C-alpha cells in the first residue's frame, strides 16, 4: 500500500430543510463528503497516482447510489457536495483538487487552510458503461473464482484521459455485517 483515500460523511445542514438535528443525520438526508488522500510513500508522489486514485474513487461514489447497492448493505446517503481542507503551504494538493474541478470556497486563518468544494453529482465527470465483454474482465479479476458479472465503466474527467474500471459484486452475507440502525 502506498497511501489511502477516505470519505467522511456528515449532515449537510444547509441542504437539510429540517429544524431537528436528529433528522439531519437520517440516511435519506443530504450529506456532505469530506475527502482525504495521502500518498505516504515518497517515491510514489508526483506520479499522477493521487489524481488517478481520486478519479476512480469519485467515479465509484457517483456510480454507487441505491441502484448499485447490495440489498444487504445500508443505502448510500444522498450527497450535496464534496469538500477538502488543504493547508496554505500544500500547493501540490491545491493544484490536484483544482485540476479535478474543486473550487476554493473559504479560508480558515486559525488552521491556515483553504476549503475547496465540488458539487455532486460531479459536473466535470461523465461515466459510460463500456462494451467490453464482461466475462473476460470478470475472469481476469477473479482468476478462477466463481464467475460473477462485472460492470465496466469508462470515467472521463474534464481535461483527463478516460479511465476504465470494473465493478465486480462480491457476495455479502448479513452475518458478516456490523449492525446498522438509522438514527430517527
């Protein structure tokens, strides 16, 4: 592993029209998504890996609404926007997120960071299902395991080359899931 990408969801108080904070955390209430990315391995930095990882991650999130959810998993909540917080001196990260369409929205002088936003669904992203034979990709990914249908997509960001990705459903058993109870 050379790094990681994270998404933290919290209620979007501006998009929520409820007066009760308890309703704002309901799984069907709009959320905002804070993104974080880290390339820990210094020899893997500035090779375009963070750009590619974010493109794949955001493409997957955009494909993941309830139409693609597994019936045993909780529904992914609706998103209003993504945001990142980047320190004043981290110009490499600032350029990375600007390249993906994030716009600087605020400045926090106390923490010496900028906050960038990207609306959801991502306006600079187009995703099309590809015509590549799905069984070939499924067999290559699973290498001899049970054959499962894969969904193949081509993700294109405004100024980037398209990225092809495959989403292969793996069996999920209710007994392996942590309990999930929506807040009411």
